[in-house]
């Protein structure tokens, strides 16, 4: 076979990098730090019916009424949506995800495990799930209280929801404890780099190697 100059360049497909876990584990802050460290990484916006919280982070949410959200559900606009409490809905629009993946762009999303599993059903090959947890349940509860955005009843509800989230840890691809923020961030960056290098995401590379492949028989000694 003649030798050509086809490069073995990595051109991986886009992926949906989901930081999943209970409230109070720092997954939203980690997602924002990932985008700041790599401007090519996009942060997918969420649509929600909850009221805006004071402080940073709300720029990644579109706040709508309950009726508007349910209309969007009925029109099939969401790739995934959840109803974690009686007056709160969260969802991710399908079209922006499809456009990003088609362009080979990675997106980072922060979800509860239910949202992650719903998204994975829609995009099974492109979704990578990382369960992010505080060092302990006590630490998680302290972070929730320190946030100051929920009353006692709401914090107790989030605590109960967190314990339920633990049932789905084994359905994620990775587990990261957010004890020291910079270390957790670097671990997440390493996970993303590894996922981008997975051969199943490297179809152009595999096609380039296939040009040189010859039928062979594996021999075992």
C-alpha cells in the first residue's frame, strides 16, 4: 500500500460533560470555573420556574412561569426536564445541545442525578456523568445553610433529596469529592481530557488507521 500523508489528528466529537450531585456540593461553581479555564467549553443554560437567587450564577438560567414551562414541555422543546419539588421545574432545551454537538463543541452542565439520567437517555453516546459530592453529608448541609438562599424547610427538603440522590451514584462514570476546590477542578479537567481521547470518540482517527489495516489473525502462545 502506498504511503500517504493523512494526519492522525484527534478530532473528537462534542460531549456533554455533566456535573451531577446534590445541592450544596459546589457543582455549579466548578462548572463555571471549568468554562473560565477553557473558553472553548460552553455552559449550557437551564430553564427554570424557581425565583432567582441573590448572587452570581443566575446568568445561566432563564426564568419562566410554570405555565410557560409546561407549554415548552408539551411542544417537545426540552432534551430533559425535572420536577424536583411542587413549585419548581428545571429543563434543558434540546436545540442548543444538538447544535453544539454537531459543531464538535463540548458543553458542561450541572444537574441533579435525575436530570443527568434523563439527558443520558436522550444523548447516550455523548453524555459523561461525574457525581460531585461534599466531603460528608454534614459539610453539604453546612454549605446549604451558608448559602442563605433557602429557609429551614427548603434546606430539609434538599437534604432529603440528597439522600435519595445517593441511590444513583453507581450510574455515573466518575466520582469527585469537592473538598479542596482547585484539586477537584483539576480532577475534572483531567477527566474531560481523558474522555476526549477515548477511541470511540475518535472516528476520523480510526478511519485513518483503517486505511493501513490488513486482515490478521491473532495468535495466542
